[in-house]
C-alpha cells in the first residue's frame, strides 16, 4: 500500500477529487494548510501598511491506495492540479505498512 500526500492550490481541490474518483479512489482526507516553497509568498497592502505574507494557503490531500493504483492516481492528480504557474504544488509518496478498518477489523488492502 502507498500513501500519497499532494499539496495543491485550493481552487483545484474539486477537480482533483473528481479525477481521483474517476479512477476508482474511494476515500481521501483533505486538510487546509499554509506553507511556501519557491513561490516564497507575497506582500499585501492593509490599511495603508505593507505586510509580507510568507505562508500561502494550500490544500493537502491524503490518499492511501493499493500499489497497482499508484501511477494512475499520480497522473490524475498532476493533470487535474496543473496550472503551469509557480505554486502548483508537490506530491509525496510513502509506503504504508498496515491499514486496519476499525469497524470490521479488516486489514491491508481490504481496509482501504
């Protein structure tokens, strides 16, 4: 099993969710996050004073799926989240040792 953590622009969330559902992903978690990478933030004017906004709003999607779905999920996320502008986000993939469905006690791929 693999865990995908994708950090994307907030307005791309619905497109990414639909793209993942289209390939058969049944569940995901979404967290609102703030951060920066090469985009480095920007300055804003508020009541005549200039402020540096270092942390930009993003959305983190977490999906745990079977190994054989990994490539299609990554492709779906990349296609749906891409704007060709700086700050499109990142995808991180890690191995999941075990998954357990609390209600039934199912383990492994059956628990996903």
